[in-house]
């Protein structure tokens, strides 16, 4: 299985900044220890043309040049730096690379049959077409979805469009993703999130499931089961992007839900199993994780990779 990483691009954040930048490198270290079979690769940098599939070119240029207004930069939550720009491009490139490999599940050549691939970061779902927010500069999943659709059309023709489902299980609603695809019937956005959590003004996606503060394993998994059944009833996906947020965990500073390690691993298993049963290629990203102890978030994400590896091996056997 392939994992793409960009943790070598570290933002120069001020002392006391609440974003846990160190979690990305730590996850890669743990992954090497626990799953040495996973092939780790640095991704290419997403180009302006690729970013423009989901973002306003004027916004892309403002980010690249550091000319965003002070207010827009504050909404992102990071001070501008060349490292911020390059890391955002690389993280988007990682999701693009993972999606390409996952889609190779349709290949007739066994060597290319992946089915599952992931990004050790990504899930920047608060970025909309013309602005960033909530530590999200570019929307990696939206860019990758649009690019995979374009590449698919070149190979298979416009009469066989690639239908994409976004299963967003970060604790915060994927408002940027929902806004980008609001008028696009070829992309189905599903978000299972805390009702009273950020963003406080939600964007209407195709399927939004609001959860109360304190929601635990049983209620969460029941809601997920309902959401997947509704997704299947309304949409036939050819590719899935899964945002496997660690922030629903009970030890998260920002999550306000009460899922256990076991509950989150059951969540992951259900999503991967749902995709596997239908033989739908799946690209997954880590999204949020803000544990009081950074190792808590890293462990949740490592558990996701362990589940993903099981299903990747199933793809190799077909």
C-alpha cells in the first residue's frame, strides 16, 4: 500500500500556536514501525492549473504571493510563509497521488491494482473556492476529485463520467467541500459532524448528519450506518474520498464527541468494508486531530492505516 507524506514542509508557527504540526512526522514514524510494508513517497506539488479545478485563480495567486488580506489570512489560522504555500500544494498533491493509485483498481494489470491508498495529511475541507479557513488553505479532496474526473473522461469519454462520493467523518462539517460541489450532481458530499461545533454556519451538503455533544460509540455508529445506507440509495459512486478525522475521539481538545479508540476503529472498518463490498476504489486522508496528548491523535490515525492495510491486501488478492 502507498502512503504519501509532506511533513518535511513545516510551517514556522509562533510559540503557543494550537495547531499540532508535529503530528504528521510522528504518524510517519509510527507507520514505519508498525506497518513497514507500506511504501512511503513524497508527493509532487499541485500546480496552479490543478488547484484551479476547485479554486478561483485570483485566490490561488493571492496565496502564492502572500497578498491575502489580513482578515483572510486570519481565517486560515496560519501566518503567511513560503512554507505554508508549499506545504499546502504538497498536501494537495499527496491526495491527488493517492486517488490516482486507488483508481488503478480498475486496471486489468495486477501490478497496478491498488484499490486503497492514502495521504498522511490532507482533509482540508474548510477551504472553499475563493478562501481558506480553519487551518485549510486549498481543498485537497475537491481538487483531487475534479482532477480524477477530468483524467477519467479523457480515458473513457464524457458518456461515462466518474461519480465521486466524499465521506467526511471529521468532527467538523466539511463546509468548503459542500460549497464547492453544491451544484455538481457528479459529486456526493456526506458529512457526519458535531452539530454545535465549528463551522458555526454550516453549508448544505448532499447529506449532513448533525451529532450532539457527547455522542458516543453506539449512537455514532448507528448514524454512520444510516448515512451509508442513504448514500447507497441516492448515489452510485465510482471513487470514494474518505476523511478519517481523529477529532471525534474522547481525548480531543476540539471534538466534543466521546468516541473511543475501538469506536473509531469500528467506524474505519465500516467505511472500508462498505467500499470493498462494492469494489469502489478509496483514497483516504487524515483530516483533523487535536488531542490533549498528540499521541492520542496519532494512535487514532495509525489505527486507520492498520484497517486500510487489511482492505488493501484484499484488493491485491482479486
